[in-house]
């Protein structure tokens, strides 16, 4: 049985079947979706995003995104999006109300030094709070079919989607010395941070990669995708919150790993025609 969606589906029908209590005013496809087929839907009760997974891996990931979002809701000082799951012929898709704001990626080059400091402090605070959420591995939500350990998740992601020649680096990545002792976002980058009109963090989105890991996964992910002005502020804020210095060598190692993952995945997306 197919667990995912293809571009030739009747998405208008699926969306209308989901909304029985709202009037749909407009359905607009969002072309940037590469893990999911994405639509923004305007209704008389607000705007919503629908995400329809493109293959079996992302179908399982979208359920994980929902479950992790539910699990950490209210456990940090930041909005992490309240997801709902819908199903079409047993195929899951996610729905959430639009959070007003602008992604950090679109604003980072225009922020003042003071705004950079504020945003960096917010990001560091979110990471610190998430990394210190108390949890019991035996009692956290269960996902039967996809890894909660971030390294296992990434391993499947690369094996499923990336050519062997583009993931040679993965064979030499040594995670044995890195204790997986906290909850992590897993894909904390500037496109998953939403700023409000005052250029403060309004929400952190997209928890499909989230799970067990170590703090360096998240810190290296965000600073590796930001200008140096953010990098230093984020590190300084995280160290102040944790009252401990970070291992800069480990940060650099993780940044290199994420760069390799990004580059290998860009090659994959070019191959299937999603990324030009």
C-alpha cells in the first residue's frame, strides 16, 4: 500500500475533505517543499499549511514531527507549532495554522548588531531549554518505524536518498565519542526559525529530524548556516546559559558533517529535479 503522495493527486479534494468547519478561500502550492508537497490554504478561520510527504521515508518522518511536537509542547519558552495529522487512504499528512512572521534566512543579512544579539540569545535559549528537558527514554513517545536517535535517522536518510559516492564522508564520521544524552531539534537552521515584527524569535518549526542526540548537533547546525556575527553570539549565549565552555573542535567537526550532508542532499535534489 502506498504511504505517500505524488504531484498528480487531487489535493484540493483532500484539503476540502479535511476542513469541514471552515470555508476555503484559496489554495496555493508552495514550490520550495522538497521533503513534502506543500500548500498554503487560506480559510475564513485563518491560513494553514498542509504538508504531504513525497515518499515513504518522509511519510514516517511527518508522523515523528507530529509526535515530537506534541511531546515538547510547553516544555520551552518558545512556540514550536501545534501540528495536526490528517489521513487520506491511511496516508498521513500534517496541518498547522500559519505562524505570522519571517524566516531568519530572509532577514539575517539586514539585522542590526543589537538585533543579531537578541536573536542569537533567543536561539541559544531555545536550544538550552530543549537540551535540558527531562525525559525517560522508556516513557517518551514511541515511533515504531523510524529512528529516534538522530544519527540512526540520518543514516537511513542518506542510505535511502543519497548516492554512495556522495556519502563517502559518512563512513568516516565517528560518533562513538559523542554521548546522546539530550533531546535535539536535529535540523535547526535559519529557515526553521521564525522572527516576529520586532525581530525576536516567534517560533521554532520543523521537528521531523528531532530525537535523541547531543547538544553539538544543534549548535553546529545553526552556526554552520549563519554568518560569523551570529556564530559568536550564539556560542557566547549558550555558554552563559550552561555556565560551561563549549568544545570548539567538536563544533567544527560537526559543522563539517552537516555541510557534507547538505551538499550530498543538494546533489540528490538536483537529480530528481527539485533543486536547480
